[in-house]
C-alpha cells in the first residue's frame, strides 16, 4: 500500500501530526461520490437485498410488533431483552419501522452500513495525518465498505465496525495526555461498540492497547494506564456476556488445518476464504455464467492484492508512528489468515473475513497525499481498478437479487395471512458468495405475517428473538442442512422426516427451485397452489 509522509509528534493533546488543519470533509464527499453508483443500486433496484438483511428486518418487525401490543407473533416468538452484543442492527431497524415502511428501513440500513464504514475510515486517516487528502485512500475506503460482510447483511457488525476507526480516532488525538472528558468519550464509544458486535469491539480494544504500547513519544506507562481506565466500563458487560455465552455451549476455536499451509493450492483456498472483499467467484465473467482462469482479471481481490504487492516496495518506511499502523494492519490481516474460523458452532462464523477487513481499515491512515514513485502510482491505480470492478460486481449481484427475490415476493398473497411456513431450498447454486434467495422468504413474514420455521436467528443466543421453547416445530438448522445437501439421498431422508414429524405445524411449504426427489416427498402431504418462476407455494392437503 502507499503510505503517509514522515512526521514528528511529541504527544500534544491535539494529537496532530502536521501543522495542517484536520479537514476531512472534502475526502468524505469524494468517498461518498465513489459509492454513489452502489447507493443508486440500493434505491433503484427494488429487490436488491443482502443475504441476511431480510431476516434481520423480519425479526425487528417481530420485536416492533411485540412492543406495540400486536399479539399475532406472540404464540410463537418471545423477545429476550438482554444486553446482547448484537443489538445495533435490530435497534436501528426498530426505530426506522416506526417512521418508514419495512422496505425503506432495509434500504436505509443498507446505505448507512455502507457509507458509515467508508466515511469513518477516511475520517480516521484525517485524524492521524491531518488535512492532507489522498484519492487512493478514499478509493480504498470505498472498496472496504463494499465488503463481503456488507453484502452478507451483517448489519450489526457493520455498524460496530464503523466504531472501530471512530474510537481509534478519538483516542488518537489525545493519546499522550488523555483527560477525563476524552476518556469518558472513549468509554462511551466502547459501550456502544459492545452493542454493535463483539468482534469489532474486541479488535478495537486490541488495536488501542497495541498502539498505546508501541507508539513513541510521551509516557508509555501513563498512556497505558489511562487507556486501561477507559476500558474499565467494559468489565461489567464482559461478565454479563460470558454468562450469556454459556447458552451457545463451550467455546472451541476452530483453527485451519496445518495442511492448508503446506501447498500452493492450500494457500490459494485459505486466502480465498479469508478474502474480505470478493462477493463473487474470482474466475467468473460479470453478468454471465462464463468461468475460466483468465477471467480472474475481473476480480477486485486480484487487483487489491496487486496493490498490496506494489506497496511492499515502500512499506516499513517513515516514522515509528506510521510503522505502528502498518504493523497493526498486518497483525489483524495475519490473524484472519492463521487465526480461527470461529469460536465454536454456537458462537458465530466468518471471523477471518472480519479480522482482515478491519486490518485493511487500519492501513488507510498510512497513505500518502500524493504518489511519489511509480510503485505508489501503480498501487493507487490498482486500487481504483479494484473499486470500479467491485462496483460492477455489486450491480451484477443486485440484478441477480432482483430476479430471485421478486419471484419470492410474487407468491406472497398465495401464502395467506398468519400461516406457519417451512421453506425448502432445493438448489443453492450461485455465482456469488452471498445468496439473495437464501432468506428471501423472510419478506413474507413481514408482508403476510407468516411464522417462518426457517428463521435462523432463533438458533443463536446472541439474537434477541427466539421461538417459544414449548413449540413442536421443525428446526431451522435442519431446514438449512436439507438446503445444503440438496439433490442427495440424505436431503430426501431429512425432508421426509421433517414432514412426517411436524406436518401438523406446517400450513404452507415454500419451495425454491426443482428437485424431483424432494418434490415427490412434498407432494405426499401438500398440493401445489401457485408457481412464479423458481418459487412455489404448497398447502397441506385436506384430511392429511
């Protein structure tokens, strides 16, 4: 990557590393303009949705209904009002649902979680290096906003990730002379971060402590203890979380197998999995089903990797402060590569992508205002190409999402009001890492008031909406496993067992795509009501 110019800082309260004023407004506007084509897609393409976004919206709808005294969902769902470290996305949606439609609320959260991390990252760079702008830094910040995590719909993490650069920026300005007001501000941001996401909070804490230790200037011990005092309010929340986490079972970090690092193909697979940017297959031609190794030239991740390789030529130069930010970014990215994929099956997944994403955010403050060598110019150019290609790929996904989700929405009136629904996904094949069809049925939970047994959030303690424990119902995990094993004998056995055991609790079956074996099992007890493209609705046969 390209890096910030040399500077000298003696630890002033302002924390400024340059005599130039800190004026990030221009860079913020430039970054917003770079994201304008994707913002247009969010608002122009009606059913451009993230993978998990509609499920979060559905559960926020359930919570809003419960607070408004609507009892339609109360026989099936209960809301756990506990200090969970995953509330931010739901609370934002609940507030929006009081003033706008569900569709608009989803658009607003998509837009905010996109713009938020980009703007916050540009702002952090301005806090660290002053008012010297960098187009390459703006382009990288926009690219990082268009991340895998964003398109997966991890809204609480995305909102928590916005606080990563904001909290570091607030701390940075007074790092060598933290006063009571700034310490209180850092503490407040950390508490907000807890209710965003535990991973982004944990990485914020680790980043602050790392910088407090390795930065030159001032009194290191004074900086450490004052920073530690700022962290103190998290102690009580940490105890609460540890008690809540027991509901997910013991934490067993799942590390990559050592064999993954013993071959080139293993490294390729591992880096492809950790990649926090790519949202489509890396060897595909956008807007087509064509696949081939030469099409890797259209992969944003390939161009970002090229920028990184070019940046190595100027890496580790300049002041110790710049090297501290470089080291922080490198440690977080390496943590994604060599660290665990999860902390256990009941504690969430996709940890490597989140570490790598925030590691790249930490590198943005090292960018020069202007490229001074051919390698820096080439790296900046590669970043811009990556951003352009990522914008193209996101538009490709948006149109694919429109085709899929619109079909699911069209069958809504045939589902009927307040019906109990099991969703059968027969084919999950897609060119994209996120799958817009996977949770598209969640919209029917909103538009038709359906009870969706596929509501995956109810499986995890860190989400507020849970099924009532006394219900006899299909498990959302079982429905997911059937989808993952579509076309196999095991999938047919599992589906037959679900219908035999719980058909009295299933009024309608929603089916996505054809599978002769699974369809034959469905038709033993259910009859076809309507079909719209790949989406179908079945109702229970009378007398069965």
